[in-house]
């Protein structure tokens, strides 16, 4: 018995990260690939806290079997490709360059929140919009309230859909009942715009905006910094151009050791990404997503892709957000399995 115990102790000593890793699983349009419209990612803390970041056009609905338990939904901004004005017709539908999607009039974000009875972690302005859509899905009911807190933390799973009551700069802590500490989620700045897709607005609102050539913004667009219980500190950039807080807040203050970087065309990150990662954020590792181009074929990057070209310039270890692949990260931001 003593020998068996010693052997087990040795095994644990050899793998000190055992069961202390954060699991990160992208949910995209095509299994095993990084495709043009891919954005959504599931995170799981070692204590069991699980959340979905930007449901986007990547889920087939709130009942998408790839999701599993979801305690919180994080939304960076209101653009249709994030809040989800369309949903994936089926995993693998369409091409990697242009996945086949169908309308989601209540948004995929609200569909997942409603189906999972999740906490909405986003600015109050966006929470107001998504909360309304949850009521539309349910055909009425009580307005969504703020998440209950005990000792500064919300215990997940929550009993009913609730809103984080946080704004830009705010912090939300989510904790399982028996965990010694929680997962800390800070909302950080993004250099972007935050207008809602017209298809998700009321007819009256649409007409009014059209008359003035206007857009409807729901407060600032955002990113997040998430500190997991094993020490892993992840910067979720959201859609953003380069900005100074990537150094002062994300690197200097939060000391993020993993960055999930949205590429895409509008924010210019294909051009600034090298400087953003190597000089400002300086994480141990980077996960690349939101490519707006089909990056991989058979799971390996196409050499001609802009994403592959950027990857070559990054000093941090970089990984592609391949759909359905679970990567495990230790507290120092190093991928220890699945990469
Ligand atoms: Zn986007």
C-alpha cells in the first residue's frame, strides 16, 4: 500500500499541473479547422466554472450539443458577428470561407443565455439588450435582474438568468459553491464601435435610424481580462485596433500571460498585431481567432494566409483556435496539452 501511495505521489510530482489547467475549446463552423467566421470559445476553470465568449455565428442555437454546461456568457460587443444575428445551420455546413448560416432574430447570445440559464457578463447597456431578447424567447416573464452576490462573488450555476451589473473597467467574480476562490472577469477597453445589427432592432427603431442615416450604439465596445484560479490570466481582445491600454492595463496591471487575439480586417490587427503582441501585451502564448479568412486546410495553416504570415512574426508561442480542439493552459500561460 505504501509503495502504491509513493508511486502515485511520484506521478503527481511528475505532472504538477494535473487537474490545475484551464481548458479552452473553440466552437467554430468546421471541426478541426480555423475558418473565416470563427469567434466563439468555451473556457473551463479547474474549479468547474465554465463560460462561453462571444457566441457569434458559431453555434446552431442555445441547444448546440457542443456547448455542454455554460454558467456565463461573455459578450464583447454588439456587432452581428459577435452577438449573433445569424446562427450556424449545422456544424460543417457551407465552406470554411463562408459557413452556411440562418437568421437568429433573437441573437445567438440570448439563445444560449436562455437555454443555459446563464449569467450575462457584459456592460449594462448590452445586458439590457440581451435580457430583452431572452424575454422575447421565453414569451415574457420577469425582467432580468442583477446577479446575486455573496462576499463579492456570484455562485454559479445561478438560479435564474441574471446580469453582471458591470461596465467598462468593472470586475465580476464567479465561483462554484465549494471552491476556495473564484474566476475574476474584468471588462477592458477596446478601440472599436458598438452598433447593433439593424436586423435585431425593432421595426420602429430601424425606420427612425434610417431616416437620419444613423446607427444605434450600446455604449463602448469592450474586451476582457479573465484571471482563472490557477493563475492563468487571459486577455480576450474583442475586436480592437492597437491602443495604449494593451500595455498600461493589460500587461502592466493585469499581467496577462495568454492573449486571445481577434484578427479580422477592420481593426487593422493584421498590420499592428506583431507590435501589439511583441511590444505591448507580451504574453507567454497567443491564440489567434476571428481571422475573416479560411486559415487552415486539414488542420494546418495555408501558407498563403495572412494569419500564417502574422504567426511567423510573433515572439510568443502561438496557437490557432481550431474548432473542437481542447487546449489546456497552466497558470503561467503555457499550453501543456492539446496544442
Ligand atoms: Zn468581429
